[in-house]
């Protein structure tokens, strides 16, 4: 049975969608890495800064997808989702949250771009413009990839 309704973010694998969305966000003037971005780690649990020079756009795309799927969502919940295990030498590993300034700045840039908006004390959620943008991108991706990956029709 083939799904004939308009594809949404749920119908596209996360890695494919985030990669394409990062390319799209790179063309927008509102989304720019801050001047401190090349020198920063993404959390206390990381030992080094990201290797990918375009990591800021990938993180913004990932945050936008998470807000679409789980919104309204705030900075603290996103920090937990982007956290990880901190290696402490011979002592047992402990969980540490991801960096808050990165998430906050990315959310503010996505808000300026018109994709998300604040919802009181509950965090941020998608705007109609953002939801439409994500759905159109998903539809284009599904159409483009259905020939290359036939299994995507069942996804």
C-alpha cells in the first residue's frame, strides 16, 4: 500500500532530512554561526570541538526537526537530548548536558528566520511558515529519493 498523502518530516529518515535542511539553512542570512563557533565544544562531555566546519548548520537543522516533532520544547530539554557521557579517567562515566549557549543561540536565529516562536513558559514551537517549509522540503526529498531508494515508500 502506497501512501498518497503529502509527506511530512515523519516520512523521511532523520539523517537525510537533516543533511538537506542544513544545506538549505546555509543559504539563509538569518542563520549564521557566531564568531565563537569555531572554538567551542558542543558540551562539557566532549573532549574536542566538532570536526565538521558546517556543524552550526547541522545543529540548527537538527534543532528545527526536534522542535517540529516534539514542540513546544525548551532549552533545558534540548540540552539533555544533546548531552552525553563524560569520560572521567578511571572513575565511572557520568551524564552531562549539552551546551546551552549553542542551543539558545540556534533557537534565537531560527526564531528570527520565522520558523519557530515562543509559547509562554513552555518553550518554542513551530510557526505555520516553519511547518510549511519543513513539509515542502520533506515532499521534495521524498519525490527525489523514491527513485533512488525504493524502500522509502514503506518508510
